[in-house]
C-alpha cells in the first residue's frame, strides 16, 4: 500500500514538472528581433543616449545589455564583466573615424555592438 502511494506521488510530481512552462528571464539580445548588429562607426555614433544597446563578448560569448550614455563610452571600449577581457575600439585603418566599428582585444577577439531598432 505504501509503495503504491510513493509511486503515485512520484508520478504526479514528474507529470507536474514536465507540464510546467520553463521560466525565461528575458530575450537573448544576440538572437532577439529587437537587437541588430552595428557595422559602422557612423551607425555607432548615431546611437542616442538612453537607447538600449548590448555588447557580445568575442572571447566568452556573454551578452551584456546596457543603456547608451551621453559620453558614448561604447565608442571607446568594453570590458566584459564575466571573463574580464578588455576590448578597445580601433581606428579606421584608412584614417577616417567613420569606417567599420571594430572593437577587439589583444588576441584579436572581437566584441559586437548591438542596438535596438529605432
């Protein structure tokens, strides 16, 4: 009798656990329809303060969301809070400031800047 009660309880628990929806903390900015890669320095400079942006670490793959600040700190560099890798924004190899947005570390890993569609 006790064995049937234990088995029934375990079965009910398993069925309840499989029927429950999974909890999701929020959308992954890297795969979300709301974030798009920033390709050029001009596009990065045009991001308005207060806009939602994200940085994807090229070393560990972590995605960090943030709000663009007035100083446009994302134009200077990024330090991943997870792997502590430091990325710097390189100048356009042709000398202009409006070429490709390239943010990379000493090893050549690149961090990607993502922005929301305006």
